């Protein structure tokens, strides 16, 4: 939101921005450490496995997967290579379009995802939800929605 003619944030606004960035990074770091400790999965692994677990037939084209998790296609490609070596996913030729491949959730990937999910959900509760009052949690949701809407207009 514009505050009129002011071009740069105030010192107070910059302080809030820095707190937002540093706190978000601290939360992500703690969540990632706990996820890896509990399951051996990275947050990237979990994002891929979650998207595939929710997809019809537990399969997606690489480009659809990239769009779903918000990554560049090259990042997805490199990450999938590492996951494929670990037996978490498979890449198969697309039955409807022989120009591309589909990423398929492998049985070991599904087992890893299912094993990680309960501890991960407990960590979300402990680290994020329980730290906030109901009103703060609602406000956090409103702030996230406002930022997404603002970015969509850009």
C-alpha cells in the first residue's frame, strides 16, 4: 500500500520488515531441521512429495510440479534427479505427450512422506500455531492473503 508521496520506508517500517524476514527465516530453519531430523527429508523433498501425493494418480508433469511448488523448472529437474537416486520418485514417459515425462511418487517416497507428515504437523503446531493467540493467527492469515493479493496485482 502506498503512503502517498513517501518513497522509502520509515525506520519503524524497516524494523518491522527486518523482524519479519529474520523471524520467518528462523521459523523455516527450525522447521527444516526438525523435518530432516525426524525423517531424513529436506523441505524441498517434502514439498515435492506433498504435491505428488495430492495429484491425480500421484503423478505430475515436471512443469506442473514446478508451478505447484513455485520453483524454477531447472531447480525442479536437479532436485528430482537427487530424489530419483534415493528411490523417492520415478520419471516415466508421458502417455499423452511423448515430448515430456511425468514425475511419479514411488512407494518408498510415499512411505517417507507418510512417515514424515505426523511429526511435521506436530512441529507446525508447536512452532507456529501455539506461539500465537487465535487473533494473531487470524491476523497472520490476513497478512499473508494481503501480500499474495498485492503481488498478484504487480
